[in-house]
C-alpha cells in the first residue's frame, strides 16, 4: 500500500519521533511505499520547555521524510489536508499524543479522507495528557472523530479512546521494543564513558524530568538508610522539563549530595546504551502513565525494572518476572530496591526479561495500524 505517517519524525527528537521512524522502517520492510510527513513547526519556542526540539543524531537511512505541517497555522492544515486528499495514499497513520496537536492533525485527517479513498488510523500514545489543561477534552473529541480506527498500546489508553469515540474500531497492540539504540554496552565501558565511579552500583532514572514521572518519590526512596549497605548511587539521565531548583533543594534536604549523579541533558540516541549499560536496575516511579517507552528500552537492553502501578506499566512489567510493581510510594520503592540488591535478583530477572520481550514486535505493530482501518 501507499502509506503516509503524520507526526514527529527526524529531525525532531524524542520517543514519538523514534517510534514513527522505526514503524516506517518496518512498514517498508513489509513491502509498503511509505513517506513521513512531519512538522515545519512543531511547538512554538515559548511553549517548548527543553533546550532544543531537534536531534543531533544522523538521519535514519532509507526513509523519505518531508517537513510540511505547522501546528499553529490553520491555513497550513488546510493546505496539507488538500495535498493528502489529492495524492490519495491508501492509509494515513496519525500519531496522537497531546490535545495541543488535535486541531492540526484532526483538520488534516478530515480533509484527506474526503477523497473517498484514503483511510485514517489514529495511533494513540496518550489520549488525555498527564498534566491537564482547560479545553483538553474538547480538542481530543475533535481529533477522535477525524479517523476511521485506532491503534492503542495500553488498557488505560483504550479506556480513554472509548470515552471519545465508541463506534470506531480499536486495535490493541503492545508498545514494541525500542531497538533503535544499538547493542548493549559493557558495564565498565559504560561507566568509563559516563565518567562514573566503578566502585558503585547504579539505579537509573531515565528520560525527560517532569513532575508526573515521580523523580521526587525515587529520591525519597533513595534516602532510605538500608540502601547505604550496597554502595549504590542514583543516576538521573534526562533533561529537566520542570522545576530543576525544586529537585536540587530536595537533594539537599534528604542529604543525598554525592549519592546522585546528574546527567541532566537530553541523552542522544548514540549514548542511551551507556546509561542502561551502567545501571543494575531501572526505576520508573511515575505518578501517572499510559504505556512506557523507557520500559521498552529496558527490555531491549535486558535490564530489570521497578515500575509503579499506574496506567499500563503493570501490564508491561509482570511483578516478580522482569522486575517489581509497586504503588507510587517512596517506602515501597525503597523496599523493592533493598530486596533487589539484598537477594541478588539480576539473573532471575534477566531470564524473565528475555521471555517477556518476545511479545513486543514491530511486525505486530505494523499489522495493527493497518488492521485498525481495514478490519477485514
């Protein structure tokens, strides 16, 4: 088929851009003709909390990417929609992750499908945001009624989609592995690359630092005196998107100076393997969630996890198999970290990770986004 993928892709950075690029590779491998249409302007600078929206990594090979959309210009939405309507792709896959993008993506999809040929699949990462704003539901409803079917990756997102469109087909497919980051790196190689002390073991918090991700809970857990027995440090690898000063103050209040290694910059794709290579265990102490790209990186590198029982995280990480599931509570996180280091669970969890990761294939995702618009 002739397929167009709408949403973030290279040269933009971040998990959804990586997802779209990897999905496009899989669709091309399956024999489809695929183009990615990404943004000329994704976020106005004043709305973007990070340092840059753009990747410094090399462009993925073999993918046709065109920068066409402007997220805040209605005239652009009409132009792009008409272009899709005229070129008549068989399928348009629209990545959706936040209400802010609903007017742009929903308008483009509405116009494109008026050609009587093109089908639209909404590939939903989040239907409702973790941090709510007035008007979110109105915007989401506009997008939800612009597509022929949905692909979702967690039960919580499926529930949210049902609230806004009960009649369209929903296809469930687990978030595939993020295998974009190369082979696992050796522990000593990773520690040397990151400039860490090899005498310590490391607990990793990875990804953009936002309040809903619960880094404060992990820091409070890490202050537990039991953990001092294991010569362990906390490695925080990711760019601050909120309240850096608050986390630095919390570090002082908890007496954690010298016990946290801050790598508070956006981690390039080429360096992700070293962050995971240095770590003994990955902790995702989220206060709210849908599915998790970080978990799928951990599966790729076969690293045990502690996740909180929010959104779809417990669906991804079976408790006692590939890690632990806890409530979003600092004491429970501390208990499981202590148990992990005390009982030496690495080998047991590695076996579980290898079994579980077989479920998360890109070929399943490629089939699912097609099935959502062509159920037969």
